[in-house]
C-alpha cells in the first residue's frame, strides 16, 4: 500500500478550448483555435465536449468522484472577445462555474493561458511576437484577478510554453524561413515569460494570500546509446525543450549553453533594460505535465526531420524510438512511469519549488461496450504513474497533488475526438456531436476509490 498525505490535492484537468464549445455564444469572440486548419473527418473546437452547457452536470460528477481540485482554463476570447474589451457574459459564465465548484467543496485552479487567445490579437499585431501582447495578457490577468481573486486563491499563468510557441497555426508565427521562424519562436517565448513575470508581481500585490504557478511540458530525455555524443544530444534536447523555457520562467535567465546556442544562431530574444526588474519575480510552484519520456541521439547530416513536430526539429539532437518502451496507438513514445519520477526529481533539485502534477494521462480510442468503458489500460497507466508520485512523496519531494488529463473526454490539440483521455466518456464522434452524454468509465470508479482511501496498492 502506498499512502498519500491527508492534504494531497486529488484533481483532474481540462482546458477551455478543448472542452467548452459554446462557439458564438455568450458574446464569445473568435479564438485562434477557431481559425486552425482542421483535417477532413476530424472534430473542430466549436462544440468540443459541450462543457459550456453541461458544466453543472460535470461539476456534480467531479463531486461524485471526490475531487479536491479542478484544473481548467479560462477562454481568453470569452472574457475579452477582441483581446481588449471585457465581456460581462463571459465573466458571468466563469462566476457560475467557480461558484458551482466551491459549493461542491472543489477548489478551482484556473490557468490563464492554455494555448488559446483572441484571434484579433494575432490580426492586430501578430500575437506573442509583439510586445503589445505582454500588455494585453497582463490586462486580461488583472481583469480575472479583480473578478475572481476573492474566491480563487491558486492560479496558473501559462500552460507549456514549449507547446504554446511551436504550433504556428495557433500562435501566428507564419514565417516560412526556418531561421526567422526560430527567432520569432524565442521572441514569443520571451514575451510570454515577461508577461508571466509582470503578472506574478501584480498577483502577489492583488491576492496576497494566494499562490501562482507556471506549467511545464516536462521532458525526461534519454540518450539512445552511451556514445558520449548521444549523451550530449540528450543534454541538449533537455536544455532546448525544457530547461530553456523553465530557466527563463523561473530564474529569469537561460543556461550558459543555451545562451550561447541562441546567440550563435542569431535567435537571442530582444530584451529591454527595464525588463530586468520583472524578470526577478518567480512563481510559487511548478505545475508538471507529463505523458512519456523522449529518446534522442546525435544529429546526422542526412537525418530526415520532415515528419517531426516543429519542436523536435533541431541541429542539436535527433528523436528516435526507445526500444525498451512499447508504443501504443496514440502514445508513440511508449509508456514510461519512471520518466515521471526522474523528471520531477531533476526539476525540484534545480528550482526547489513545490510541484503539482497538472497533467498526466493515457490516450486511447475507447469503445463503448454495452454502455460501459472498460479502460483497464488507463487504470494501469495512472496507477503506475501514481506509484512514482508516491515514491517522490516518500523521499520528501514536495508534490502537492495529482491532476490526471483529462476529467472528461475532449478534443485533442491536433488529433480530434477519437483520441480520448477522459475519466468520463463523452458520447460523440469526430464528425457527429450527438448528445455529448457523460458516461463514467471504469477508470472513474477506480480513481474514486483511490481518492477515498488516499492510497494505491
Ligand atoms: C498537453 C496539453 O501538452 O498535452 C493538452 O497541455 C493536450 O492541452 C495534452 O491535450 C495531450 O495532447 P494531445 O495532442 O493528445 O491533445
């Protein structure tokens, strides 16, 4: 039996553009996610899981599950349809959601920015590539703190800077030239960090009894062999994909290697002298998103990277399959609970901040069988990862809580509705929104017992 502390925050996660729907309703503006190219036969984000209309039922299910905390995000374009003017109806929706959560004894843990933003800000000045986006984000954060700060005490600034800066169709980085694209990417990342840091300072003034954190897409990177060049490639990938973003967001500066890497390429972001005072601000905790580990080797001249997502295209490493891990239909890098343990250990030992797991989950093409979902594979995944969390807790690492991804099935960031992560099934397909009826999966009942007993076997 692995026992968790009494005050451990048992939670679950979603993000607004992937779960809410409610497109065109309640004064909501056009979001960047509405303007994406969606391949034929794949769900878009307009109805999603229809949480906008099912939120009361969803909160009732959270209560039944025993959740202590619900991690969700605000849809910026619902609160500020054009990125500037405040939409009262949008704020009212979140008032209702937050009140419902609090009435059911569930702590709200909102993320201000989870990949989504008003499309107008991209049209107006290109989104995060322009410094004006820093001001727009800070103004948005202030509106949220003013409105919800009395009842919401724990907040998250930005979800996964690495993933937020790389999908060009979401962030407006439409540079064709690869070199320029990278330069813009790091400028965007810098602006995000600056926005976060100014916001953190503001938060601590406005909500003195609250806590605010940053969320990282945690990378546990292994070398494919013990060849020193592969080992260096793994160090470089870890640096490029995680430490670079995290060092900047937590410490306000890059590592020596990464600074030199950016300068050599001409990608070092433009910073102003006056920014220094903000860069000293740091979050109160780190949120960790983890799905699987990554294996790399040294880059060779003839390596083909055309099939890789943008963040895996680098001259410092080349992503390969880990022969020790078995890929599944959707989990292409395999399943690796040990990676969670190693990654969180490294993060804590570098920054010494409390951590909460804000995402961890298994995607599967779940099929209804006589009205049930027997997702033993997901239970196995979650249990093995929780065992690693228990190991961290046992060693004295300050892990505050665990939020599996996702509470209900929702639209994947880029792979539609067939790829499901939820503890609760949502009755729809990629092409037919049907009734979006909620059906509890076996993993729901399993997690309910874990929460009730506060332990795993
Ligand atoms: C995380 C994101 O990176 O991965 C989530 O924060 C996302 O928004 C999750 O849904 C799973 O990825 P995908 O691409 O399968 O949706």
